[in-house]
């Protein structure tokens, strides 16, 4: 699952500003996400806390201090079973926002010549977009004369991928990230494909170190159960209201933050299911996690609690909403420590990560 961004919006209890598609449901989610990357406002919607009114941090990646020089050619195995030889990294086209984030953070941003619509961070914003909704335009990609294209198994349509390969362009498919443990693997895979394995090692070590540092800020529980957090995917303009389950991609982050994924714990095995009062009652979340654009799309916290069943949950009654930028929440990339820090700070406003 891949998702965009925006300034975080919080309810009364919040403390901070700011896989392959699974059937028709996941396809609809992907389309709504991609369309959400095109619009929205920077003004927070809902919530009245002092922190929510603060100016959001710039949506930027942090490249390594020294830009690497790719050591090429290299031959790597693509996730679709194809052996790919990359001879030049002069003109790179990453076809997902999360892959773009890794390439830029490795220090290769000046070599990137296009972006997917979900690459929403500042350094990439002026690049031409080569996707429409969630579909790649092979013609747009090829017109930019790429020397290497990076995709993942959610990238499509299949015909576009085939057309790019048939034109003789090296195209490497990377397995998508589903959990925290995938962060290092994704960095390694991209670095190897671009001939910068040493920089990959450096970035992986930096990222894992920062994630571990955030974990140490999680307050110890003296008594009582861990907070139950429900991940909701919302796109009000498309009437999409979904409750995340075991395969939503959020479980690993919530568990790393010392919380319980309420949807998963309630027995939801798939990625998302339609929100119902019964499902929410069974999940019984103490807090609700949303992407910021999703919260904006339903009218902020005030609009969120009007969705049937929300107001009756412990989270709804207490207006305890955790909001994280769409563009980073489930990327599982070099900025994952920031995502985890926001989760910790908003879940434990009296003793979370001070960022």
C-alpha cells in the first residue's frame, strides 16, 4: 500500500502538528490515494489544540552527506524473476513515492528525471509526473530517455511495464514494504540496483539507528493494557471509509509504538473492510490513526466523529485522533523514524518522543 501526505491534524488529545493490490477493494483504495495526491489544502481541518495550529515541518527527505558515484554495470534479480543489468544511473525514474524517497536519500536525487504522483516531498515536486492515478504512462517514461526504471509489484498496468522493457530500458521490480522489518531490505535492493551498495549500507544503518532511538522514548506502562489503535482509511470525496485489518500495513508501526492494532486484534484478516458500527464496536479503539488528507476529506475531527459508529468508540468519545502525513505513513523508508516519532508523541502526549 502506498499513500501521499499533508500537515498533520489532531484532536483534543493529540500533541503534534503536523503488496500487490488485493482485489477490487485494494484497487479502489490505490486509485483514491493517487487522486488524493493531486489536491487538498494546507490548512488543518478540525481539532483546536494549540499544537495543531503550529506551522508544519517541511516535507523533505534528508540525503546522505556525500553523493555517491554509482559503480556500474551491475546485474540484479528483479522481484518478478527477471535478471536485469543496469549500466547507467544517469537518468533514474522511480515509479513509486517510496522508491523515490530512497533514491533521493541515497544522494542520487539530481539523477532522477521523473516522479510518480505519490512522490510528494519537496525535492521531487518539480519533476514531471509519469503516472495518471495509479497507472504508469509508458510513453511519458520513455520520452524522458531513462537509463534505469525502478518499480514495485503494485506498479501497473502490466502492459506499461512490458512496453518499457521492450524498449530496452533496464527495469527493476522491488518487493513492496509491508512492515518495519522491510525498511533495510528495500534500501539494500535499491542501492544494489543503482550500484551504490556502500551508501545503502550507510543509509540502512542510519535509518535503523534512528528507529531504535525513537523506540527508546516509548513510555513504560506501569499498569493497564496497551492502547488499542484503529487505522482508518478515509476519502470523503469518494465515500471511501475503511477499517484496517491484519494486512493494512499499519500493524507493524503500531506495535513498534507500543500499541495494539485494534482492527487486527478484533479478527480482521484482510487489508481493509468497510467501516460499520459493529466492526468498530468489536475493535473498541482507544485511539484512531488516520492519514492527514483523509481526515481533511471528512471535515476534520468534527466530521470524523459523525461517521456512524465512531462517536460510540472510546476513541470517538475522547476525540483521541492520531494524524500522520499521507506521504510517509506506510512508506517504510528512510523517514520511518519520523513516522514512529509522531505516533509515539501523539499516543503518549505526556511522555513521548520530543520532536
